[in-house]
C-alpha cells in the first residue's frame, strides 16, 4: 500500500515540535525538581536516611594532631637565659561526636545534646601518651603575671601556696596526663575555697573538660516550615540571647550550631554559627571556589576581624575588656573573676571544635581556619583548623617560682584538627548533585537540537513532495534522520556510562 508521503513528513514535524517543546520545558522544570529534592532531603527528618544519619551520628573520621614544644633547659630559663625547645609529636586522636536526647517539637524545632570523645591512635602518632615532656606550668606562670600589680604581701602568699602544693614553674609529665588531666592539690584547694576560679572540678589538663562531655542543650530549626532556617539555633540551654557580653549585638545567638548550614547559599553569603565553647557567635566568609572529587565547592575562612579587639574592629567592642587582637577573653562566661581565659575557637562540621581552654591572661596564638562547603546542600566536605598557643612569661617580684625569667613569649603546643567526607557519601553527593543534573541538562539540549533537525528535514521532505521527489528518496531521508537520532542518543548515554 502506498505511503501517504505528506502525512509522514507532517508526522515527523509534529514529533520534532514535541521534542523541542519537551526539551524547553525541561530547561525550566529540571532545576525546580532538583531544588525540590534538595530541600526535601535537607530537612532534619528521620525519614531522610542519609542526611539525618550524617546529622545525628557523624560518619566522617575527624582527627586531632597535637604537637608539644618540649622545654630542654628549664633551669637555665629561670636564670634568664633564652628558652630552648624541641617539637614532639604528633600525638593523634580520633574524634567522635554523637547526638543524644533528640526530641522533635511541634513548632518545627528539634533539641539534642551532642557528646564528644577522643581516642588515641598509636598507628598515626609519632610517640605514645606515656612520653614525658616538659612545658611551662600554666597555673604558676600564668597566675604570677596576673598578680604582678597586686600588693607584695599577696604575691608572697601566692608563692607560699605554690610551695605548699609543690607547684613549680615547669611541668614534666606524660603526654596523656597533660592532655586529659592530672591530680593537683592546688586545683583541689582552689575549687574548695575559691569555687569558680578555674573551670575544672577534677583533674587539671589541657583537654580535660572536653573529653566525654557535651556542648549543652541545643534547639535548632528542622527546616520543615522554612528551609532557609534549617539548622539555625533557636535556643541554647534555654537561652535565646547570652548574658555574658557588654552589647546586645555581642550577646546574640546567630547562625547554626556549626555543623551544617542552609542550602543554596551564594558567594555573598556567610557561614554564621554559635560556639558554646567560645561563648559567642561567629561567622566564616567566602574566600574562593574550588572542587573536590569532581564536586564544585566554596571555600570559607575566618575573617581577620574575627578575634580583633574593639580598637582594631569597632563591632567587637562588646567583647571587651579587650586584649591584643587575635585573643578572646571569655572569663565572663567561664565564671572566673580572677583568671581571664583566652580562647581562640572554631566550631564546624562534625562538631569540629578546638578544645583548648587556657586559664592564663597572657596567651597568644596563630590561628588558621578553613571550611570547604557544598553550597547546594549546606554540608561542609572538608574542614581544618591549625592553632599554635604561646604563653607570656616574666619575672614577678615576690613570686620566687618565676626566678629571673626574661620577658618571653613561650611556645607551648600547636595542634590541627581536620576531617573530610569520602567514600560512598561523596559518591552519593556526586551522583545526585553533579552527574544526574549534568545528564539532564545535556538531554534537554539534545532534545531541542534533534527536534529542530527533525523539523527542518521533515519540512524539506514535505516541500519536495510538491515537486514529486521519488518516494524512495523521501523515505531514505526520513530513515536516515531517524537513524541518526537513535545513534546520537545511544552514543550520549554510552559515554555517560
């Protein structure tokens, strides 16, 4: 039976129009569908298996590497000679964080406490926790500098107290005790007769208050009613603002708990977060774009003004009494009227928080922070902090423990804490946020291109019918077009696979 050639051509024209129309619709619909899926899976909801598990029990390995500056000539330092130190370490600890007491509320918020633990990793360390090192005694040398302007009699009494409890200017102890605490008669005495002077009720150590502890009761928005509010802190320990600082702005609880942020942020966005360890809100700022495992990312860093004093950066005036820029005095929130605490701090993904609280007044440090952030979902994929802490020491008359120490900034330790997502989680992100959107984007343009080509060829064939082009030639042209469409589609999907 003879083929009705004009109808065949018209049929191909219609098919081409449909392909162009479908491809055009995809240009508008696909981004909306992808964004809708991101919103759906970003909400804090137990039904979202992957994101909820990441939020509740962080599956990413985080490690803290600690390096000690071992003092080689403590006796000579007391005579006024220049300190000599050697670096010891790293002593590496694996950090684990887990949310417990999770409670969802009718107003679209969820409450929880997050617990953290540190486990020594011998295979990754250049030593053992039993290694003995010598560092300055913060209780003695820090308190001495703070008391240099007090009456001479009080300084003599303090020196006598040090001698009574056998506290010298330097500590020589195993790494494990310096890290996680050692028994101190002086600490017990202060806690008994001067409660609140130092923020520790048991053993005294650099990290003793942070292992097997929690960061307080957080209540954050789930994002169910407004995805722009997901992870944002609603209250902390029942507080919607802090009582510690001098201005309302400084006392604000802003941003998230420092682990995840809302999706769809831009380069103009910042990453605000509240850190209970630093007793304040902070924010990171955009630095540059990047890529990790084929996933486009944004890199955020701490601004230079983060710990600037009120003189160098007026908005920080509320955090005063200020010290030199780069330091934060958190004695007002650590219930210490006598010993100011200097606390450089970052809170970020996987409850990444520097866990050093220093109880002396003259502490300085060099801080380096960055967060590599997946802007589409609000999930940081790579986080790192590096911090060196130094103690200011000097001779204080009346306190014989300080000897003839020359004014010197003494390096004590430096550490870095980092973690990144890899393995199946990264593959899931790459598939859902890179591969599939790219595939759909290519497909929509291929449909538009093939549709236009079909329309053009079919129109030519239809026109040739009027000049009585042989049927075989028409059929050959249409068959060739169809074959090319099929071949292009096959080649496209094969290359993706």
